[in-house]
């Protein structure tokens, strides 16, 4: 899951993405490094914000999603 989260982060930087998701940068970094797994609420926020499915976040299943093409929801 950490690799998929890193792909979503792209050039936004940890601080900006953490702010957009309502997380601390250190917590987001721990998700990106694989040290912790996001809880259900955080996974839903990432899914809603980026447009990727929970199946893709959790299992890597599914095709290319809008966020993978740089189309974040604001």
C-alpha cells in the first residue's frame, strides 16, 4: 500500500498532501514509508480526495484512476 500512496503523492510534497487530507506530515510520512497503515476513515478520505477506489488503495486492483493522471479533486 505504501507504494501506491507514494504514487498518489507525486509532486505535491508530504506537507501539502497532509494538509489536504487533514493529517500531520509525520503521520502521512509513516503511511508513505510503510511504518503504519491508514485507518478506515483516512483511506476513505484518500479515496474521496484522489478519486481512486478503495480496492486499488488496498489491493492494487483496478485500472488507471483519475488521480494517477494528476486529476485531484479539490
